[in-house]
């Protein structure tokens, strides 16, 4: 994870960098930092543990904050080394003449660091990243740096827990030679030479005090986008950080190294061979990523679901036909089995996809946790369609599973919200969610967007395989068109959901149970509560409780049950009786009109009655609101929960 930004141009870079970091803070918020190269030729760094607001306060308190028209910045999600100021990015070389920000993990950092130490380098941090700046230093200067160069002084000061590093030097190039017109391309070559020694994942931006108006950016397995302007260029981990300045973007590919100068960008591979990359124009609006009067992005995004669902379905329900032209890139007749691969909330969407694919398309379906599959030896081949579900399209484990599937000859289909994300570039076909940007770290509208796309996919595969006839497609199309209204009704039940959440927010643990389609919903409900309220929760298939977890139940542990109409409804009611007999408090989500269930439950939260396959849309919405209000009642950081990040780009 981590968010990185860079700017070269004529304008003052600091506000541009800070604005970009604010839009990327969902990627990590353990610490933040910026480095700017002033028009006086001086490089200045400011970094601070904690959220971006603390860095902003530090900068505001400075008489002379860093300034200049070239700069880079970083917001961190810690992997190697605790989230302290010293471990915050940017990292610098011994002389403070090179600075670098990085997202990813350098897997061979330990042997590299030992070798660099043996050659005289000094390390200040516990990060894997710091080896990068020393490798580039060697490649650029052609020597091992000393702590103070012959032609200047290095000044490091510590201000409370904030660190500043400044270096004051004249312009000098590699091995003390003057910088020539080819300085920027030689610098890019030095970065490439350093990166050829590295194993692992990176998106990085580096700048040298010797080269005003120049950045070098590189990508391998972590996302990085260039924003193309007139006389100015930007770099960022994600498109929303660029949209205030430009809509023309260039998506870097794995192995790309970009020389970014005011006048334009040049992309090569690691060997220095030029790479042609097409610029895209982004059509969605930056305003879609604003809070719009809501207290939290999460709450706004829950409310957006009915509209987002309509957007997902738009153009895909063509009369009574399902229209997914993207599938033309796949040889679906050759498919004999399906493997759905994902993590977290996307995995639960995948579990629901399995139920629909088996029911409607009559294909055997396996659902695999990406972080497990990637190190397993799965039986995959050209007859196995691998469906990768990932809202971000950048989840490292899912991308690795995709590489494994491709290596085994399996066709891959990406289901994602992120246009141009890594997963789409390696996939044979992509189905986009079309739900707009999701800024809250926890998934809400992307989950229901995934369900909508996977529902269409299952029905379309069923139709093609002759198991889901035209009348059934027409019924489903009618029910899907009515779904946004049903979700609006579910959201309208918020007062009762909120009352339940506020009443139970002081409990230390909760169970969420359901059967059939409500089993993955129970898992998602438990994950949502854990993520944003930090209340311990377990999701269980209701029939499994008696095989162990029922021992946990007592009056202090509430049980939240999804009891909407289903073939297993009566079985579920028996499970609720068992729970009741142990004195546990019951909150039940039930179909409108089910008044009988009230005899078992302390609280009943009613939702519109839907066909079983579509119940997860409304039931998950109730679970989202429940988790949201529990978290607000506890004063949690709902949009940026501790220890989480929106895109998990490390394994
Ligand atoms: O971007 P992805 O869908 O691949 O992300 C997968 C998980 O990291 C994600 O769903 C995570 O569980 C979220 N925090 C859920 O709210």
C-alpha cells in the first residue's frame, strides 16, 4: 500500500503534493512526508509520524516550510519498521542529495543492506526502502558516498519528533562531473541500474538535488500513474490524486521506468529500451470523490448504493437480455470449471458468485483465498476459468494468483472497479463495476457492485449453457431493475438499525449467522464490524454453531441472524431457538411481514422481500449500517480504520 505523489512544473509544489496525499491517504496513514527542491537548488524534507494532518500542522508551524517547483510525497502503511518519523518516507542518501518515496516491498533488502554497509553506507531507518536510495546513490555518483561531501555541508536537525534534512551544495553530477544536458537521462539510467539489483514490488519516485525539474518514477507490481499537463507533469499511486490538475493520464506497466520532466515524460524498460504507452483521458469527476455533506465517506457510499447499482446494470440489461460484450474475449465453450479468487470482502462476493454459478450455469466452482492459492499447487488449466474479484485491481495476493493461473494456461476474467488497474492489464477479459470511486477504506458499494456483476455473469453463463432459459433471464432482469428501490427501502430502515448498533456497541464480541446465501453475508457482516468498530465478531453458517462455537454463547454475546426467506428458513429458525436457549440476545434481519420471528428476537430489522439470490444486496446493506453506527458510537475513525489500507499492494 502507501500513497506516493510527485510534481515537476512551474508552480509551487507543496500544496499540490499535500492535496494529492490527502486523496491517497486511504492507502495508508501511519506517517507522511514530502521533499521539495527549491529554486535555490536546496533540497528540503519534512516528515512526521501519524496522519497527514500532523505533517500539515508541522509545516504550518514552520517559519519557512519546504518550497519549490519540484517535489515528491508519501503517505505510509508500515511493513518493515514501525510507523515512526524516522521510518517515514522520503528516504535520503548519506548526503541528503537524493530523496525517494516507495510503495511495495523490496524482498532482497537484507542481503542488499549488508552488502551496502560493507561498502561504507550508513542506514538510518528500519525500512526495506532505504536500500533503494543507496543503490541509486552508487549508480548515480559512481562512488560510495561520505557523510559530508567535499563541496558542501549536510545539516540534519531534529525538531520534536519531526525530522528535517537539508543539504547545501553546488550543482554536481556523477563522480563530481558537471551536469550536462544529458543529466536527466543519465539519472534515469542510474535508477535503472539500481533497480536491476532489486527483487520484490515497487512503485517509486526519486529526485536528485543535482537535477531541478526532473523526477524518475518506476513501477513493478505496485500501481503508478503519470498525470500529463502543459509544462508540468505529475506522478501518483492513483488517479484521484491527479484529477484536480489533469485528466490525461498514462498508466505505467510493470518494469517501466519514466523520466518525468516539465516538458514531458519518456518511458523505458529496465534495460533502457523505449516503451510506447498510450495516454488515456479520465471521464469521471473529481467531485465524485468528495464527501458531499456526509460526516464520513463510508456513510455516503452506503447511500450511493442504489444509484451505483443502477450504474452497474446500465447497458447490461438490454431488454430481457444480458449484455456483457467483454466476455467475447473468452472461449466460454471450452470452460469446464471455474475458480473464483479474491481476498476479504471480495472473497465473500466470490462465495456468493459460486452459489449462483452452480445453481444457474451448472458448472463446478471453487472459491480460493488468493494468499493461499498463490503458494499452493492448484489444478488449473485451459478448461478452468479463473475469475479474479478485486475492487482495487491492485491486491498483491490476487495479482500473484492471477500470474499463477496464467502460467498454468487458465484464462482469467477480472471483476474490478479500477479502470486500467494491474489486474485488468493481465486479464483476458474485464468486467467493471462502474460504481464510481470508493474512498472509505472498507468496501461498501464495491461489494454490492461486485454482486451485481457476478449475478449477471452467472445468469449469462447459465443462458449460454442452456440451463437458464429466456423466461428466467427475463424474470431476473425484472428483479434486478427493481433492486435499487429495494436497497433504498433497506437504507430507510436506518433508525432501527442505528438503535440496535448503539445499544450493542459496548459488547466485546458478536456472532453473525446465516445459511445458504446468508452465510457469506454473515461473514461480510462480521468483517465489517471488526474493521470499523474493532468489536470482535465471528461469521458462521448457522448450522455449524452447534459444532463448537455455541459454547461461547451467553447473555453478553449478541447473535445477529440473517433470516430472510429461503428454503432453509425453518432450519434457521431451529438454530435461533438453540441460540435463544443459551440466553443470547438476538437481532434478526427478516423479510417484511415476518411477524412470527419477533417471538424469538429482541430486535427485528425488516428488509424488502426479494428472490433468495438478491437478498444479499439488502442484508449486506443492513450489516454495513449496523457496523457504521456501532463504530460512530464508539468514536472510531470510520473512514480510515487503524491498521488497514484500501489497496493491499503488499503480501
Ligand atoms: O481491492 P480488493 O477487493 O482486492 O481488496 C480485498 C480486501 O483487501 C478488501 O476487501 C478488504 O477486506 C476490505 N477492507 C473490506 O472492507
